[in-house]
């Protein structure tokens, strides 16, 4: 009989303690899920380990990884469980997004998008592809959940809008992401040395995107002070700890803006002249900002699949017997390809 996975053990433990809550009765469930997506090598694993107080070196995330943490809200109270999922490979493994997002997890689900500020040319396509793929799947799950539990769906939607004050001037313009979203810009220590104009464009663009989707936005680096602030935000998503109300919109400092505290009037218009704006044909505010951003930081046309390391050839997973068999199979495959090629040529000559 195959051994249970870490996910199955954690799930069984939660069910055993009876803290799942009932479906659709509005009771707060004692477990939450936080899904980390984003740029390759942007520090997602480091943030998760920091939040869980684990002093261990981060390892490369090859595909989709899972871990969990426990925390008690008070003395002699059952510990809440937080499930942490992390998608590796940047934008090359979008199909795996569907695994942690299900009708069972969606009600207490949050998304954390980590973007590498040191690579501004990759920033928009990474953000766009990951958010579109995630939203597409979340919308499907919401539709499915709505057929059996419409109350849960309406509670989710109300919860998202609660971040925005009822009298906020942008309430009619924004389009909140269907689940709580936090956008983290990593490697601020490199970003802070960029030219002022480049920093301005990146900051304003990310502020616009975050505000438009009803998300929180913050920058971080290896700085202990910044990591502590990020840890607080993630703990709020994972364990329901009080949300920070601090704000920093100064482009010369690490941004820290909690969802609902920014505004389009404070962000300003896209950083481009009025004449140039008239020449940009956009069908939505997001598309307009995209065109302005990519004018300064054109995306690199790189096949992201080529960037991914083949785990079978990674030295850290080396196993002599398996590797020898792999080499033998590779040689057999090449031999088969050559044989097939000759066969097809012969068929063409005979015909």
C-alpha cells in the first residue's frame, strides 16, 4: 500500500480535529491555503520558510511544492493550519495551478504573486500570464461551487469588497481579483539602484495593477526589517492575524500599500506624454498601462520552457543506476529516430 502524502496527512489531521467548519453556514474555517506564484528565483521559498520560522537553506522549486504550518490563536485553543503551496518554473507550469485551487479550498484561499524587480523586462508578461491563468481557473471553480453552495460564493465576493471602503472614489472602476491577492516585489536591494525614471515607471505601474485588482503591494529584499513586514502580511492571510494599516507610497523607499488604501488619483496617469497616450490604442485601463510599461521595458521573447532545468539532469538528484539506465534509453531513442527517418526516406523512394 502506497504511503500517504504530506498533503493527505495534513488534511486527515484537520478533519480528525473537526475544525473544517460546515459548508455554507458562514463559520470561520480553521484552515487556510496560501498559494505562491511568480518569477523564477524571486525568493518565494525564502518568504515561506521565513513565515514558518524554519532556519534552512531554500532549495529550487521544480514544479509544485507543498508544506504547512500550525499556529494557536490563544492559550489552550486548537491550532489553526495553513497550507502553503508554491509553483516553480515561473510561467512554464501553468497547468499545475489547478491542483491547489478546488471548491473545497477556495473559500479560505489567498494568492501571493512574487515578482523579481531586478528584471523589469520580464515583469509584465510574468504577472499577466500568471494572473490570467489563475483567474481563469478560479472563475471555473467559483462557477462550479455556485451550483451547490451559492451562499459560500456570495460570502467570498462580499469579503473581497470589504477591503474597499464604501465611499472610496474608485469603487466603481476597480475589478477585484476573485480571491485575496498580495503582490510582492522582491530584490529591492538591486531595484533601488535603478535610474529614478525607471523606478518611477515600475512603482506607478505596480501600484495601478495592485489597486485595480484590489490587491496589497509591497517590496522586499534580504533586509530583516522588510522580511518581518512581509511575514506579518503572509501570517494575516494564513492565520487571520490583524492586518497592518501602515502605508508607504514613496518611490524612493520600499512600497507598502495594504489593499484599499491607494487611489488612482494618488497614483496618477500613465507616465507618458499626452501626445503619446493618444497614439496608444487600448481597450481598457490595464491595456493602456501595459503598452506604456512595455514601451520602456519591452518583453524579452524567450521560450520559458527552455529556461526550466531538467530534473533528470540536475546533479543534486543524481543516482548512478537510474542515470545509467536513462543514458541507455536516450541512446535507444536516438537510434529509433534514425531508424524511423531512414524508413520514411525508403518509403518515399519506393513510392
